[in-house]
């Protein structure tokens, strides 16, 4: 159940949001190796953000997954997400942080139970 939450200080219209959600969902599923039907992605735009003392376009993301994360995968995910944000929102890779969290199934609820 990979889950990606993104926030950015860049305004995100409905068309850009749909493209980003689709592209990020596909990238997570492909790189982590889990079905896209398990992936959740959200994006919040126009979030007041300072990065390195500047309010230039920037973004922050958090990825949580039950397994599938690790040194090799995390680097690929970081690169893929940075590419998407650069293409869709003009956020430079040097102004994007992403946090990775590999969690135990018992710490994730779904459908009235845990994994």
C-alpha cells in the first residue's frame, strides 16, 4: 500500500493535479513493484513553504509503504518524483525533499482491519 503525500508552494490547478497524481501513481507502482490498485497519492498546492530561506518553487513529499522501500528503490523513486515535479510544476530537484518510511503491516489500517 504505497502512499505518497506531496505539498508544494506552487499553485496546482485541476489539470496539473490530475497529471501529477497519475504520473506519480504509475511511478510508485512500477518502481516499488506493487500493483497500482494499492497506491494512494495526494497533492496540496499553494502551501506556504520556505526552502533554504527562499519561497521559490519547492516541494516536500512523504512515502509510506509496507515493504518495497530501501536504498536502491528510494533513489529511483526520488529521481522519478523530482522529474515529474520539474516537468509539471517547475520545481527544481534541488528544491525537493522526500521522506521514506517502511512500515509494518500492523501499523496500517484498511477496510476495518490491519495488514
